[in-house]
């Protein structure tokens, strides 16, 4: 498993973001025009650089249209044929329930956040997923992908929530800690990379290294 690289790409700006709606399985309408430009900028950066290994990576995506479209745009720069892109629902953003497709304002009005504070077991709308359930789902698919491609390069077109969940998992953070704390907010079309390597000062220990988080240098000209 040593040498395994996992590159997490957040999808470009979505139509749901542009319209201010909850973009679950029903509400997702793919990328906005700006979102496509963002992902194309990453595609062009990768096509012109040697950031990735010489061997073609494997390319995964969630089943949400905005992630599928992101993966499809990136595929040529990765040497991956579009039919080879693997879709997996476990890579999806948080699964809303009855609130899927509502405007953000209507969602907040119908299903307000509890005054008692953040609760990882809260099911905010009927049929929706809790934070804890999403954490288990994302951890499970990460472990599966790494086990399936030991030593390989895995590119995943996914979502901000998925990236946050994996940052918490792999860095051993405590999502339940109360009080003031920093938060994670990765940009659209950004890259976060983890690599399985030996520790520099303890080479007998192999673990995950955070190589980069929220790398969006390719978006400088887009604004």
C-alpha cells in the first residue's frame, strides 16, 4: 500500500450553487458554465505538467451529475477513457431527504438547525443522512478504493463534504469538539492529496501524509 496517492478533486461550481438550491440526487443539475471553466483549467494544468505519475491513474466519481461532468472533463488529461470512469454513490455529497431540491432559504425555514448546537446524529430533514452516517459511508469507500489499488494513483471527482470527512478521518480530528475552532472550506475544482509514505524521521512507520489541501492555483485567471 506504500506509495498510494489519492487526489480528491472537488467538482466545479454547480448549477445548484449558482441557483442557491439543495443539490442532492434530485436537485443536482450538473456544472454551471463557470464550473466547467474551472475544471477545464485543472485539466489543462494537468495536461501540461508532470504532477501525476507516468502510469494512468484510476478515476472515480460520485453518481451526482456535477461530479460525473467534472470527471469527464478531466479524463483526457489523465489518459483515462470516459467509459472507464467508475461511479460510486458512496462518494456522493451529504444525502438530503425531503429537502432535496428546495431553495437554501426554504430548506433553512422548514428544517432549522437546533438551538442546542451541532449534533453529528441529527437527521435534519426526513429521510436525510446524519453527519455520522455520512462519515461511516465515506470512510468505507476510501478504505475500499485504497485496498483495490495499492501503490497506485487514485483520482476522485467528489464533493466538499467528502473531502472534509476524509480530512477529519485521516488527520484524526475531533468533529464533536465544542468551542471556537477553525473550519475547512475547499474551493470548487481544488485538489487535495494524500499519500501513503514512510515518516521522514521514523522510516519504519508508514502512514498517510497530507501533501496538499485546497490547491486551486489554476483558478487564478478565472477569479
